[in-house]
């Protein structure tokens, strides 16, 4: 539960900072960059705090780190050198005068994707008691 708390706090702060950045730059694509770098850190964190054999922890941590580092560099280069992605531009136009709160909610809901990474291993729903399952994003609910 501790490792999930660490990632949750980190991801919420990171997404808030990304939202503040996009307010000043009118480019919500930063959410993808922050998500990729967050996964770059969350994946190895989960791998290294898990209960698998050391060789598996290290290989999973290294592969996850390197994959999301590559993706983060690519997305960062794209966000900083191009105009806002069409998906986010369309969202901005659709939200009109509620764009700030709309993107804040969108950015805030993105951290559940960090938690979903842990869900792939099937561990998150085992970590939380039944009375706390409402905290889980839909992708994490046990079948």
C-alpha cells in the first residue's frame, strides 16, 4: 500500500504542475509528457518494491524505465516544437470558457493511469480491502 501511496501523491503533484504549465503555454499536450515520465518512474518503483525475484525486478524496472524514457523524450520534443495536438485543441474549443477547470479535471483524472499500471499485475485490488474498492479506477476492478 505504501508504494501505491507514493506514486499517487507524486502523480497528483506532477499533473497539477503540468496543468499550471499548460495554462501559461496553451498546450495541453504536456499531460502526455508528464504521464510518460511518471510511468518511467512508477514502473521501476513498483517493480523494485514488489515480491518477485531480484533478476525479474531489475529487468522489469530497466525495461519499463527505458521504454518510457524514450517515449517521454519523443513526446517532449513534439510538445515543445509543435502546436497543440488536435485532440487537445478540440477539447479546448469545446470547453470554451470552462477550459481551465475542464483541463484541471482531465489532468487530475490522468493519475489513475499510473495506478492502472499496478493493476496489470493484479495486485492493487488485493491490496485494498473490499470497502475501499470504490477508490479503484474501472480498469483495476477485479473480474
